[in-house]
C-alpha cells in the first residue's frame, strides 16, 4: 500500500499542469504582443523624426494690412491699429488680397464693436486677436473654404 501512496504523491494532478501551461502561454503571448507594439511605435517615431529633419520648415508668410481707425463702442475714444497676418502659403495671401474690401469691412465692424476698457488689458488684446482670426478665417464665398490665417500680429495699437 505504501508504494501506491508514494506513486500518487509523486505525480502531480494533470489539471494543475494544464493551468500552468495556459498561464505561461498567455504570459508569453502578452509579452510578445507588448514587445511588438513597442518595436512598432519606436520604429515609427524614429522614422517621423528622420522625415522631419530632412524636410526644412517653410518660412512664414506675412501680409501687412493698411491701418484701421475706428470709433470705439459707446465712447468718444477711437482706436488706430496696424495688423499683420501670418498665413501658411502665398496662395492664402493672394486670396485675402483679392477679397480685401470684405476683409476690411469685417474687421472695421469688429473693431468698432469693442470697448476701450476691454482692449487696454493684455487679455483684451489677446481676445481681440482671436476674434480677428475667426473673422478673417470665415469663407469669403457661401459654402467656400475658410482661409488659413495662422496668427494675427499687432504692429501698432493706439487708443485715444
């Protein structure tokens, strides 16, 4: 009898071996998937970096607008401002120049709606720049494509 007990104790049950193999298989699959993902993303980022280094950045394209002089909303003060627009390419400059009367009309209306107190604070100027950007980027034609103005720069800003 002791020989039978020793034989049963020496061989582990087959159910635990199956669980062990399943767990090891899952771990190996997860490790290999993680390694493959890391290799894929690390390889992609180095390719993107190499591509970015090979293509030089385009120089900025600017368009200076004529001076705007407007009476400010609900006051006897006026504002005189010079703006320069930064666009992505020369084609955008040409489109804006073609529609300059519409651009000036939009901006004069926007500027005249502002209060002097609002514009004197730095936050007011930042908000004005964002409002100007939104106005200029609106399509010139119904169902047309929007402009690609990147930034609005104040080159002169006077309130009296």
